[in-house]
C-alpha cells in the first residue's frame, strides 16, 4: 500500500507541478490554445491564474518533499487535503461552466488526492 500511495502522490505532484509552471510561465492568451483543458483561462485575469498557480506549486512540493527529506512528514497528508480542495474547486468551476467532458479528469485527481490524504493520515502514515 505504501508503494501505491507514493505512486499516486508522485503522479499528483507531477500534475500540479506542470499545471502551476504552465500558469506561471505561459501567457493567458496562449493557455486557451492548449485545448479543452485551457478554454476557461480567458475568463480570468492573469493575476487570478497566478494566484491559482501558487497553491498548486506548494501542493506539488508538499506531496513529496516532506516525506523524502523526513522533515515534518505530516505535511504530506495536509498537502493532499489541500489538493482535494483545489480539485473540488476546479470541478465546481467546470460544472458551472458546463464543461462536462473535462470534469471527469478533475474528479479523478480529486479521488487520487483523497486516497493519499486518507492513507497518510491513516494506517500508512509516516509516523514511526
């Protein structure tokens, strides 16, 4: 189970890292050209997009680094809980906009984050 938690946490960290770096470095107009996943970006300001990118970046770091460095590993399930909230917000936004096709991906990431949070808060925590 520990391997599954690490694998899912690594996938989530990669998704959050790519998403945050994309929002930080790619201009808003170009984000919309990425495809269905980016069609919502023209409706929000560049400052708002950067504000979303910050918790995504912190979540990516928080899912992996505390456990790897063995410094405050309680931050891993807290970061996963934050990712649950982040993906719940993303799914809500997509639902309100009528983007039914892309909401499934957000709900999948939400389930993955909930799995990591429950596993690391529960019996497979890093507590010794």
